[in-house]
């Protein structure tokens, strides 16, 4: 729930495996992922499922790697696995500027210096794998856009973009972000 208690995002069951002291495979965690954040102004909800700080990753700890605060981008050599629920934009409080949205996300200004075509325009120094799990959404690029539906997959390589849910139902997307050297200077 957000700070005002007004918006909920769909919960996600998370199963995390590991090893016991004898090296036997076990389930470490099985339950609803609890690191849920709702952005004010947009109502966009995200659930952090797992995060790594380096590649190769250290898999010797049984600690919950999702128990932390983080921005949208992963560490330069790390990864983030999260789900994001985009409510219909017509239901959003609105009025946030691109600078305000990017500040909430902890991301850089994307592309050119011309005004952003959507308040959510941003880019991250990562390669992103996105799977549309439910609903529909439009991916806006600098000069084009693509309509996506449940089952579609996007591989995004540090490009300037925004997500616009112009429909009537929430859209849920699973994202895996892997830190990368940015294609911009």
C-alpha cells in the first residue's frame, strides 16, 4: 500500500531456493514478496523480487536479497528482478513532470534535450528483459511507439522510453534488468 493507503498492486508469490549446510537443495522462502512500492502521482506499483550486486553473483548467502531500497536501475555489474503494475493513466493523479518522475525512479534524462514526450521518459544503463504478464501497454520511444499485450516480450538496450497504459485495466510486466555499459556518452 502507498503512504496514503489508497492503491494496491497485485501480490506476487516468490519461491527462492538455496542449500542447507550439507549442500542439499532446499526452499529458503515461499510466500508473498513484501518489498512493494507505489509511486505517488502515477500509482505505478513495483515489487522487488531479487537483486544482485555483482556478476558472477554470490549464491552462498541465505539472506533475502530483496530486503533493501533501490532505484529502478541495477548496480552496474548487478541485476534486478521485479514486477511492475501500471494502472490506467486516466486514473492517475497526474501532474508530475518528467524531472519528478525520473527523480522517483532514480534514473537519468533520456535521449535529446528536447521536452520529453511523456512524463515517464527515461533510460537506464542496463539491458532489460520485459515480459508482459497481463493487460496491454504502449512502449513509447523517442519518435515511435509499440502496442504490447500479455505474452509479448521486449529486449530493451539502454533506450529512451516510457510506458503508457491507455487502456481500462492494469498492466503487469515482469522485468529483469542487468547492469551494462550505457550506449550513450
